[in-house]
C-alpha cells in the first residue's frame, strides 16, 4: 500500500504543479497580453514574462511538493517528483531553440505562446532548478520539518 501511496503522491504533486502553472500563466497572459509577454515581433519572452515565469515555477514547485509531501509515506516520493521536475525542465531548456517559429504574428493565442515562446538560456535553466527546489521546500513544509536556524 505504501508504494501505491507514494506513486499517487508523485502524480498528485505533478497535477498540483500543472494546475498552479496553468492558472498562473493564464492570469499572466491576460495581464500582459502578447505585446507585454514577448519582445516586439519575436517569440522571445519579455523581461516581465521571464520574471513572472520564475515566480510561477517556484510557487508551483512549492505547491506540488507540499501535496506530494502530504500524501507520501516518506521523503523519497517528493525527491522523485523533484527529479522529474528538474529533468523535464532541463529537457525544455535544451529544446528551447530547436523550433524556428519565424516572426510572431499580431494575434497570438495563449497556446501558441506556450508552444513557441523562447526564454533566455539562463532563465530556462533557472526555472527548471527553481521548480525542483520548490518541490523539496514544499515537501519539507508538508512533513512539518522546521528550518534550521542560522
């Protein structure tokens, strides 16, 4: 039963990350629009979008880690989730520049924006690492572990 619970904790934690990411990016897209989300005429994201994505990655990671930590029977499942998050984030960072989408049209849907957005290389790697760090932090809070005092 512990194995099933730990697998469920990873799946539910990832689901939590997905929901938070989707909702936050939908709000960010609504607030910024295409012109505020991208540099003029290109698919390269703006500084405002990059900053928002960094915050979203950390917040989503914390929520996913918290959910995983609450459901898991120990500390291994949230660590597996963190490895999955960093692995998928690094895969996205590596493939960031493979698709040449050409110039950005005036009208862009949120789904096209997600598909063709190009992040600065440093941001793509940072987002991957912050997502995983957020998972570990959220999981530690779920288990009630106090932070060591400095």
